[in-house]
């Protein structure tokens, strides 16, 4: 399993890098995350240069199979959040981390 970082760890790293208190860094990080969710909820595409793009995609309704019983199950259409990594993320993460 891959290690997991929590929001708390990100907040502490931001506080250390910026010289701000963890409370200030937490407020900024949470505001940013809230704004991302609000923009996506409005149907907006979010583009962060070199980092990546968040956008909404519509998945069509389909018929799937219950692997336990083999029974056909209807899966309704739904909207999902898709992320496409940008150049820097590809260079530093995707092309480096072994699969």
C-alpha cells in the first residue's frame, strides 16, 4: 500500500513553508478546497497551469453484472469529477512513480 498524507499534514507543511500559523494555513487550505468544490458545483472547469484540470464528465447509464451472482444490474447515468494532470505533475509524479 502507498502511504497516505492527510489534510493536517498538508496544512503543517504549508504553515512551515509560509511562516504562518497552522490555524492560518488551515483556513487558507480549507477556503481553497471549498472554492474548488463550489466552482465544480456550478459546472465550471478548473484549470491550474502545469498542475492539472478538474472537470465534470457525464457517465452514461449502463448495465453491469453483480460479480457474486452474475445478475444484471442497472447503473444510472451520473456526473463524476475527472482530473487530468498537467505538465509538472506528469514530470514529477506520474512518469516517476512505479506502477
